[in-house]
């Protein structure tokens, strides 16, 4: 029995046993399930600024957790070892090398966050891969984290459906959303949708603290006109107070042939964005 996954803009129509573009969501007997539920590949106590969130509890630490899978195909992905990992067949072997997978229930992760309070931890950040390809685990854990009086942070590419966003929004305190560029054609090459991300940003910004990140990739999204259009849109649709991180690219994954973004260009683009937004930060400089 074919089933349609409603998790993101791809709306993958899957035969029984087939996985979606993200490599994580699968049709099992007519029902879409997440195969990465509770399967942790990365766990670290990070500074909140590393998410990056510069205006949400600055100076604090947050327990950061990741799994595997992603619904985009960014050739510059810094975490491709886990985001692009895929399960194969009906077993648990992985097609790509990646850190060991550890099973951790929502309750166990919430308790781990509490245990880290003595080290300055304020909650849990769902990050590293694209967390919302396994949104059920994010929702279930976030409920327990919120109940314990701690904070939930989401680091996402912002391409999840509005249905998924509404499921998790009641439990989120802050988000960093990637706004990878401001051209629909660029997003198509990454396997995404600018319109979907715009809708996600506008809705999320109404309910929780939101910061945005744009990685400046040479020759891809580094023009003055594009950053101007992006900053104008953010100010108009999400608010001038939304923090924007303009980040420097370094060669990675399938983009080893490109040079790092010129530092002065990053600062020029950040200064331009600052004409429209109250809080603009540079990263990786």
C-alpha cells in the first residue's frame, strides 16, 4: 500500500518498504515511520553560541544531540558523515561510515540534560543532522525537557511542513534556521524550496526566539543584490529584530575545490544586511 510522507516539502509517495529522500522515513505496511527514532550519533555539551544563537541565554551551555538523515543535499555539508548516512535493506548496516549509533529514549535524553545542569546546561539542542526528518523524537523529548523546566532549541534547515512545525512549536524555546540563499533556483539545486523555508521562518518567529544563518558560498549566493533582498525580506516579514548570522564558507564535502569566502566580503555583506536588521553577526572569520 503506497503512503505519502507529509514531513517536508518533498511529500514522498512511497511503496511498502521504500524510504524517502531523507533516507530516514519509510513506508512500513502502509504507515510512514521514522527509522532514526532514538538513534543518537552525536552528543555534546556545547556553548549556545555554537548553534549559533547569540541572543538566547548567551554564555550558557546546551546539550546537543544529533541522529542521521537529511532531506537536502547540500554539497558543502559539514556533517555529511551523519546527515547523508543511509540505512540499507532491512538491517541496520550503514552505507557510509559514521560514528556509532547509540539508542537513547526521550526519557533518557531528558534525564541526561538534567544531569548536565551542574555543568551549566540549560536544555537540549536538536542539531547536527536535520532533526525534523525524525520530528517525532524531537517532539517527544522536548515535552519531557520542557516539563523538567529546561529549554529546547532546534537547529534546522526549515523545510519541514507546517503540520510538523505545529507539532513541535509548543515545546520550542529557540531556533536557528538556515536561510541558505535567496534564490529559488539555488534552493532547487540543494534539493529544497525557498518558499517552504520562508513560510517556516515567518511562522516560527511568531512563537519563539529565532535566529537565521546564511553561509556565504563563493559564486553561489554571495552577491550584494541577493543579501540586500534577503535582509529586506527578513525585516519586512519576520521583523527587524531577527538576528542574522552571515557565515564564511570553508571547502568541505563535495566542494573541496572552492576557496574560502573572502573575509572582507563577509564583512561587507554583513554591513549591508545591518542597514535593514538590528542584529547582524559574522561567523567563521
